[in-house]
C-alpha cells in the first residue's frame, strides 16, 4: 500500500515508475531494464547492504536512493559505502523526497539534512583525521565543493578560478583517489572528514524513469 501511494505521488513528475515486490524481482528488473533510479528500503526482509552492492554491480549507472526509517549514523554510513547515492528518512515530506530524487538523478548525493552532522561525526571519530595527505590544499577545497553538489561553474566562482581550471582540479582529485563519479567523491569526503554537514542540491529534472 505504501509503495502504491508513493507511485501515485511520483508518477506526475517522474514517468515510468514501477513497483517491485521483493529482492530477487528487483535484481532481475534492474539487470534487464537498467533504470535511472531505484528507491528501496534495505530494512525490508530480503533486502540489505548486499542488495545495494549487487545492484551496483549489475547496473553501475543506476542511481540508488534509500528511503528508510533507520536514522542510526552507523547504518547511514554503511549504506553510503555500499553504493547508495542518497539516504532519505520515511518521515520526510514528499517535497524533500522529490528534491532528493532530482539531486541523485543529476549526479549528486543527498542525505536528509538532520542526519548529516551526526554521520560526519560518527565516521570522523571512527577513522580519525582526514586522509587527504596526497591532495593539495586547492584539491581539498575542490573536493569539498564537489561533495556539496556545486557545479564546475560554481566552484570556479567560489575559488576565483576559470571553469577549465576547476574541472582540471576535479579530474586530478579523482585520478589521485582512484574514483570515477561525483557520488564516489562525496562518499570519500564523508568517510575522511573532508565534508562538512551535507547540504542538498535541487536541480531541474530532465525526463527520466524510476523504479520503486
């Protein structure tokens, strides 16, 4: 019933929303159709962190947004490490869920704002000081801005650089850290204490399809 209500709420803005009943069905449809986005609650029996890893493996370009009741910082951190690009609490407003979907579909990460500071503190306390010694001070600045959802143009403006130079620094950071996507950069920043409490970014949505 919850999934059906969510489907009706989202269909007006996101075409092609489908409901999948269980973990195996989810894996099969993701493997076959490679959807743009999957919303899932890994607290449901048959789903879990391993499900995230399997979905990432079978469809690397599919974005994964977790919608759950679990607010434990440790749980959130493990979920992001397993491959989720976003984490939203079920208690959030529909407008926040829509903003999260837009952000994740546009290559950014999203976390319910009330979770951000607690998760950053939890990960930082466990892992110690930031592990960015191979990055220059400028590269660390760029990493933090990228993880906050800033575009290359916004980074250039903030740091008084050209857009070309901002892109160059971002590419250099990804090369040094062995990362491939903006979501990977965000997870790295979170895990190593580089990222201040997460802020959401809302960007106009292009036509896409989702799976719930």
